[in-house]
């Protein structure tokens, strides 16, 4: 398969780009909600519109009411989200949670997917337990209790956990903390008795929670997939979420780069446009090269994942790690160069370039930063 | 597609029958390849047999038309042949700047007479060509070149000096940029073809930091170059004074080649190989080196995807015309980094300059050789200038 968008995908990209630039732009969304100190951190109106566009159910199969599209298509939407810094639960709800629910029973799908697709219910995911991403270690425990389970433990960096209706929780139902086996995924209503959410605003103005589970009673039908067999589902979620985060990162990097290159063509110092200075030209050209490569490896990873129906192959897993690592370093470079080349105004809140820097920082940490994934690449290569 | 599969199975069978085992070993260095030419000698029977089998089939230049010594393969068939050859690690039967550089220029700009003569000579490995571009005062600023051809009616008298002429001391003919109009910088250069045996041509190999001498200084002292070699066969490619067009076309070609677009092991991940190599000498990877190797592997694997995307986009005209400059820049910088890491991983063993165990200092000489990657064919800095100007459209670039 060639590494560029086919006609349908190119059309989707046009639509998504126009829509996000018009409705999801920084003034209408990120600044609007941030300046009102919105505790949800995103606009429900836009989320409804995204549902009407069909975006929310892109990854859900047609039999289940979705569009049956793949990660290339979801990546197209995410790149535009990244470019516009649009706050929305697309990545958590429509990519991560949707991937988990696809592995659920017909009953689970029937219960949750229609609301997710319609944009009526928002899903968050609770995976991390410490400040750094480490999904190999799951200590939150779900003990058998009657026909169901009793959940205890705590999760961190639950993005949009405070405004979500449901939270997909990765918990341990058997074995010890670092075991591969013994993981089970649960769909937990946010307001379940025994749950507490400590909401925190993050550097990029997005909202996340530290969520505690204190003997939360769950029905047996809260289980997504197999009891003790959740690692496979969790891995599928992680692959989908990471390649999605990479696509969003490409958008952040492109947006920051475009804004910076434009600025080089407008700002005058010493009687010349600063874009005439070779010291800046070379840095801009280097950045361009890195962004192109980051985009290429992201499409490669998306295609590999789609070719295998999202189940992951060794090659797909490797390229997803490469993509997340490469995009992480590239987007970091893009926002740092962006702020530096904007000079003093790059430090002001009035200019958008700083918002790119903040968003990049949060996106870096989501599902493993560049260091985590670089280490993964070494491990997957056998060293 | 069925035809292509038939072609694949026929090709596989043909390679099986005709490619000797010795020709399925990697080429160790530039001396290990067969370059053809008047003074060429085969290193062994296997090299001769493989060359002759390919020659009879048109496989020294498989994608060139049959009339010019090729096999007339279409791009899909040529790709199948490349894949099948690489599957068994078959060496190229013939290496030459005629195939890589002059050939593409002649196919694009040449007259029928030039194609008939020169392309067939190249395909048969009869004439070994070298490239006369750079001059002592004209490196990155190539268009400032001074070697001058004085018009004498039916001929030019060429005087001047070239530098970095690859294997000029082994070459039979040269394709050479010569100034023929001093008043017009860009439209005053002619792309000439002439015999290195001409009176007044001399060469002097340059000893490099690698201890090897793949390049020469080439001197022209009143060299007489006829304007024509016969019917429809001028001694210049394209038009007189428009040689810069040909040179630019070829530089684009060269940048694609050097960039290693399309992969090859230059862009592959190396961490695992380094770990195994370390184990053989009783060493293990330092954790900081392991991290650097992993960062390199991320960049190399990502660049491989970029190469694939670049080739896919070129086929359908989606690639930006200046994209080869980006590929060249990143590819050569990566290759330098790769060799730095290989030296670091190899430790004191990699320092050995002529020991048998290192194949005559391959690690250290190879490491030094890569330093030229980001200089030859346009420096990294020039590549960045071109990206700034042609892709980012920055002012004054």
C-alpha cells in the first residue's frame, strides 16, 4: 500500500481540515474554555458536532453503528486536532475506549457504543498509576465479590476523567503487580459509589483526575473482554492510543512549524526579514525535514496497524513505538524552535505559539514519552 | 499481474542458474566490484561468468531500452528483478558512473547517435567514465567553475583543473563541465564528453584520511576536444552553453542515489547487531551507548519509512521536486552517525588500521569515508539552503 492518502482519505482530510479550522480553532475552543475556567476542559457543543460528522464512531465497525474506518482515518482527524490544539475527548473516547469496547461482548457493545458514537456519553481511560507511564505494572485490584467485583486502588492522569460518563479501568484480578496475565478491563460509571476524583488542570489547560477506588462494587457485566485476559485488550488500546497520539503530535508539530515559518517571513530586525538570516533558515529546514519524517513513520505505523485489523503484529508494534518516539522528539523540537524564533512575543500568552509548547508537553507524557518508546524500540529489537 | 508473477518465477530460476555463489557475497569495498573499461580485469571466473550472463540478458542496465544494450524492463519488472537479486544478495554485475550518471543524462538529453554509441559502450562495460565537476575554487558554488574551452571552430581547446574526480586514474572517458562563455555564469557552461587518453590530460590521486585514494586531481593542458564524433554524435550533451541544465538534472539524480532512498542496510537498525558484536569480544553495551543506539534506530527506522513514502510519491508525482535534497541531507547525516556509533561500540578493535581481523581496517576507514557523505554531491548546508528557498519559500534564501 503506498504511503500516502488514497482518494477517500484525501477527501476526509479536506473535510477534517476545514471543519477543525472553522469550529475547532484556538480562539473558539482552547482559549474560549480556558478563559472561562471550564471544569470540563472542552466544549460539548463541538463534541456533538464531531458526532454529527461521524468522527466519534470512526473506529467502530459498521455492524455496531460506526463507520468501520481505520487508524489512518482516525489519524487524519487527530492531525487536525493537533494543528488546532482542539480540546476534545476524541483520543480517549473514540480511539482508546472505542478500541476497548470493540473487544467486549455483544452485550457490552450494545450498552455503551450507541452513546459513545452519538456523542452523548464521554469515555475516559484509567491506566497509569504513577507519574510515568508504566502499563506493565498494574496494582489496582478487583476482587471477586458475589456476582461481581470490588475495585480498590488509584489511577492518575485520567484525562477528562472529571467530565466523563464512563471510565475504562485496567485492574488486576489475579497474579502479582508485574504479571502480564491477570488483567481485566472494566467499564465503570464515573459516579459509582466509592469513587473519588481529584480534578487537576494541566499545563495545556486540559483537565485530568487522580481517581481513587475505595471498594467500588461492580456488576459482572462491567467486564470488557475476558476476566484475567485483559492484557490483550489493553495492548490493543495502547497501540491505538499511541499511534493516535503520534498523529496528533504531527499536527502539533506542523502547526507550530507553519506558524514559525510564517513569522520568519513577517518579522523585521536589523532592517531585514529575520527569515533572510541563514542561521534561522537552516534550523527551519532541519525542522521541516524532521516533521516530514515524523509524518511518514506515523502513516507507516497506521497502515501496519490497519492491515492487521488493529490487533498488532510485531512489525506494527515496532513501528508504533518508532512513531511515538520520533514524533515526540520532533514535536518537542518544533515547539522549542517555535518559541525561540518568535523571540519575546513567543513568551506572551497572547501569541499562540506558547500554547503549542504546552500541548506538546502534555501529549508527550500521554501513553509513554519519547524515552519510553525509544527504550521499547531497543527491547523489541532485542537489546 | 499474472505476467509479473511469471516474470518473477522466470527471473528467480534464471538467477538461480546464472548467479555464481561468490557473486552472492556482499561487495566488500569499491575495489571488489567490477567497473569495466579498457583496462578492466576480472578478479575471478565467477565475476566474469556473472558479468557475461547479465550482459547477454541486458541485465547490466535492465531498465534501458534493448537498442542501447538494456533489457527494456518496465518499472514494475525492474523492481521485481531488484527484489529477486536482493533476495539472494546478488551483486550488481557492473558498477559504473556511466550507468548511474552519464546514462540517465543521455537518456534524457542525448541525441540518437549519442545513445547508440555511448549507451551501448556503457552497457557492455567497454568504456569506464568519470565525472569532471568540482574544481579547487568551485565546490559548493559549482557554477563558478573556471575550466575553459576556447572555441577553435570544429574543436575546443580545454585548459583548467578538476578535483574530486572519482577514479579518474582508472577512467577511459570523462563527462566534464567546461566554461565556454565567460560572460554568462549559468548559460556559459557546456557538458563535454572526451577521451582521458587525449594529449594534455593528466591525473593525480589524492590520499584521503581513510588511507584510500578514490579521488583524483585532473589537469587539462591544451586538450583538444572535437565538437563532433560523427553523424548525430556531438561531443556535448544538450546544447552548447546549456550544460548547467544537464548538470542540475544529474545532481538531482545523484542526491537521490546518495540519500539511499528506498532503504538498503545503510538505514537499518543497528542496536541488535552491535550488541551481538560486543558479545563476541566479551563486551557488553554501555547503558548510555545503548540509549544512543536506540535513538539512532528510531531515526533510522523512521527515515526508512520516509524513503518508502518518498518513492511512492515520486511515482505519482506527489513528491515536492526539492524533496531529494531533504532525503540527501537526512540520509547522509544519519550514515555519519551510524558509523560514529559503530566505532564507539567496536572499541579498540575498531581502531585497527590494517589487521586481518578487521579486513584491513574496514571499520575505521569506513568511518572516515562517511565524513564525505555530507560534503559530496552538495553539502548538508547547501541542502538546507535549498529546502529554505524552494520548499519553505524563505526570503533571500
